[in-house]
C-alpha cells in the first residue's frame, strides 16, 4: 500500500538531511532524504536554491520515491525510509 502524506506537511531540516512523516494506514513512517542527495541536485538550478527550497520544489517526487521504496522492501519492524540520490528521480 502506498504511503500517504502527512496532512500537516511538516518537515524538519537537520545536519544530515530533511526528515518528514508519511503514513501507512494509521502507522507513522519516518522518512529522510540525505542532504548530500539534495546538494548534488541543487547545483543544477540557477540561481542555486537552498537545500530546503529544493526539498519543497521536489517534495512530491521525494514523497513518491519514499512510498515506492517502502513498498518494495521486505516487511520490517522499523518504520523508517532513508532516501539517497539514486532513489529519487529529480
């Protein structure tokens, strides 16, 4: 089952990446996209956006990638999805 976006759309910017929440049924799934993935992609834009701006610009694609990765993996006890640049089609 595909993950659903957090209705509040909240996210947190951290040193290693941006964390956001999605839901599988009623269970919360913590997702994180690595800062290095965003840094690699942001230099392709002019003017160069901040990591947070790039996340917001590409949020739908990032959330879709998190959902795809969550669905394709083996059932796991942890509800964490970690994304890197190879996981997202920017």
